[in-house]
C-alpha cells in the first residue's frame, strides 16, 4: 500500500525541460530536499532517482512561483518548519478552514497559547479530519495526543498522515518519506494528508491572513 513511484534524473529533466545545472542549483538553494536525490546502482553504474509525484509537484511549483517570490521566500515556503516564528492561538482560530475546537484542544493538551508552524500544521490536519472523517470528540482528542507524540519525532514535513477505520473505530498512522505502510487488511482508508503539500497551502494562508 502507498508504494512510491520513482523517476530517473534523465527522465525528470526531459519531462520538466529544466537543465542539470538548474536542478542542482535549486538543491543548493534548499528548494529541493537533498533527501529526494536517491542514488541507486544501475547497469551504467550509479543513477539518481527521485520520488516522482513529489519532485514533479515541487518543480512545477518553483516554476510557477519563482517570478513572484525571492529565493529566500521560496525556501521558506517549501521548508516553513525551519521558521522560528510562533503564532497566537487566537489568530490561528481565525484562519480559514481551522476548527475553533481543534485550536482549543491543542491549547489544552500542549499547555500553550502560541504554536510553532508544525503545530499549526497539525491543527490544520485535525480540522480537516474533524470535517472529512468526521471525528467524534474522543477521536479528536486521540488524534491530538498522536500529534503531541509525533511532532518532536518527525523530521520536517516529508510525511503522510493516514486515518483508517475498522469495525467502527478510527485509527491514525504517520509514515515518513520512503517508509512502507503495512496495515490490517480489514482497515478502510478514510483520508490521508501529505504534510509537504499541506504546508505550502498553510504558508500561503498565513501570509494572506497574518502577514
């Protein structure tokens, strides 16, 4: 399940029309994560591969946004978790798509009223699950406790969160990039969120509403 598809460097350059030099400049400028450059043995020696969906989406975003943002702004857009800025709970509560009760639960369980970008991102995921799954009060609290456990352990936003249902009960799982996810065959996937993509949306929401 959730088996990643990869694309070779040669095919990537052909598909996107960018040059070898441009690809590695974007890497040096922290616009493309180094972890996405995966070297594998091939009949010609060593070849570089990339997670196909993520790299194509990233290059498309760079090409669309590079005339509107500086390189520093783009780097912050794609790696917002490195930003030390914090956000007041009252302001987060007013963001579009954020459930006020989700913010209140994070205040209660995290014992704070200011949140890091990563914490705000998880509040956004919680709000989404509350709407789409939907979650009961107990299930919402369960996910917030998962978030409290996961946030200190994950490295950046290159991870996917899953909500499964089995026998009427919801369960949550997180898989970082490249990790296999093997689940109970009887579990039904309700929703999944790729944090990397959601973080770009959140960064735009914050820029538009908080400045």
